[in-house]
C-alpha cells in the first residue's frame, strides 16, 4: 500500500511539473450580448433625427432667402465717346498710341492749322477796319456838330444885317441892291444850318444813335469780333484734346495725312475713372429693391475679388419698351413674358483693385434688408385661431 501511495505521489508530482511547464490558457470571458436593431428601425431613427435639422435649415433659408437679390445679367459700363472735332482738315500728327491712358485736356491729334491761321489773320484785319470805321464816323459826327454850331452862330449876324438894310431902305439911305444882298445872305445862312443839321443826323444814324458809346458796343464791331472768335475757335479745335480721363482705342483707324471731315469719329476714348454696372433683373426680382441699397459685386475675370456699390437708379420702363419694334399684346395668341427692367449700379471702391473693362460679365447681389414673413396660409390659420379665441370669452359671458 505504501508502494501505491508513493506511486500516486510520484504521479501527482509529475502532473504538477507538467502543469507548470504547460500552464492552461485562461478561457475568455463571454462577451455581453448586444441587442441588434433592424434596418427599418435604424432608418426611422435617422429620419427622426434629420427632420428637425431639415426644418431648421429650411426655415432659415426661407426667412433669409428674400433678403438678397442676385443676378448675373450684369455687365460693366463706362462713358465711351468717339473722339472728333467740328472742323475739317488734314491730319498733321497723332500724339497717342493704342491703349494709352490719357488725362483730360491731353492732346490726342492735330489737324493742319495753316488754313485756320489764315482765317484768323483775315478776321483780325476786318476787326481793325471795323474799329477804324467807327472812329471815323465818330469824328465825322463831331465835325458835323462843329459845323452846325458855326452855322447857327452866323445866323443872327445875317438877320441883323437884313434888319439894318431894311431900315436904311425905308429912309432911302441904302439901295435896293444892298437889301437884296442881305436877304440872300440870310437865306444862305439858314440853308447852311439845315445842311449841318442833316449832316449831324446822318452821322448819328451811322453810329446807331450812340455817338459817344465805346467802340466795342457797335454792331459792326461786334460782327467782326464774332467772325474773329469763330476763326480762333476753329484754329483751337484743330488741336483735339481728351474730354476726360480714359484709355484710347482703335487709334489705327486714323492716319497722318488723311482728310478728316467735321464730326467724323477718329477713334474711341473709354473712361477709366467712372465705371458702373448695367444690369437687367427680372421684374419679379425688383419687389424690394430700392435706389441706395448696398450691392456686392463679383467679376468673372477676377474670381475671389469683391467690389462694393450702390443701386444708383432703376429704369422707369422695361428694356422692350425702347426697342424699335415693341411687343404687341393686342393679338389673341398673347403669351405673358416676364419683363426685364434696366438698373444701374455704381461702383464705390475701385482703388487697389484689378482694372475693369467695359463689357465684363459680373454678378451683383443686392441687400434689400427684407425679411420674409409666414406664408399666407399660415397667416390665415393663425388669424382664424386668434379670432376663435377672441370669440370664446364673449360666448362665455353671454351664457352667464
């Protein structure tokens, strides 16, 4: 029996050694059982979570969507003028080149001034002749006055001589011949006075009734002066200057030596210091747009750059109203078409911005400041509930 005990002990020791050499791996703990939701249930939960978010986003978009009016039917505009002059002549020189920026008053081109200078010199001579003519008339008038005064001063002498001869004739102290001579001398003196008066009247009439007026006030002088001024104007206009700041283009259409007629456009001048946006929004988009509202402007050429402006004016008529063939809506097959109303937007910040060109496509966003209210059906619903609530106390009081 001791042998069996020792054998069991030996076996136990052997098993202990084996367990130490090959320890048993711990069994993993059982994972908790998760409750899995079906796909329809997850979809319902997702929908329930998204509905409030959609309502919030939709409400925000609705109430703020009517505040800003945006249109891309908008293009940059500026003053464009065909450079011309009101005189005709040969082109002597062209002082600018294609695409050059010019300042107001800068010389653009010049016509041959010789013919205009000749006209100025001739009119100057005519003006001097008119001045001399007026001075001669004034001198003649003064001379006529002197002669009239002398004739009138001699008249009493001849009258006294005639009276003396008549007295002497009555006393037979003088002859009839002396009396006749005295009568003849008196008549001659009277005629001389009349002639002097007529000369004074003629001289005064030639002076226009203004004998002592300044030379510059007489019509003959003013006519000559007007002719000289016109000749000088034509000479000045032979040198063509820029009417405003801008950039010249199509300069090659004018060549030195070509003959330019009056009012013929030589080339174009585009303003670069006063530009605006010409836009044509739909009539349904102008409900809350007013002049003076703030505008945000983006230009297709310069993405990422923003300009600011103001609504300058809204046209009193639609674009189609100015067409050569306006639409006739009196026929039986009339179709309603949304009209477009021209609107101008001024640009208020152009400093330190890229250069703008006439005709560039833009997009304008106008902040109307308008906030949408509740839809009409909801307003009607709330109004009916409010009316019902107001009627309820009245019914209760009447029942009492």
